[in-house]
C-alpha cells in the first residue's frame, strides 16, 4: 500500500500546530484543576466531613474523565498519528471503491 501525502501549506501547518497546542494546553489546565480540587476534597474528607474516605469516588470518576481527555488529545486528536493513519486508510478504501465502481 502506497500512501501519497500532499504537502501542507505553511498556513495549514500553523493552523494544525495551533489546534494541537491548544488541545494540549487544555489538557494541562484540566489536569491542574483536577489536582487542586482533589487535594481540597481529600483534605475535607480527612479533616472535616466524616470519617470515611469518600473522596476516592470523585477522584476515580474524574480521573477516568481526565484519562479519556488525554487519550483524545494525544492519540485521537487532530494531527494525532493514530487518527491520521485511520483517515488515510479510509481515504484509500473509498478511492478503491470509487475506482472499482467506475471500472478503472
């Protein structure tokens, strides 16, 4: 299978780079808020409200959301390697189907 990639213009490269950098900064901000809020919740759990460690539930639930957010940014996000390979494979598949229908 041969893949041909059309080179991106400098404007397209800049737009993609800004989009990817924005997504990564968004994840870093999300992770920072996660740490600060969960430290506060843990402190409330240990020193203020009840004796059970109830703070584990929001920590795990939000942690799963943070992990999925990270996967979407680094694995599946715009310009991500996995996503780009899948898009290229679909493009080639559709082109083969079109060529077959046209009798080429």
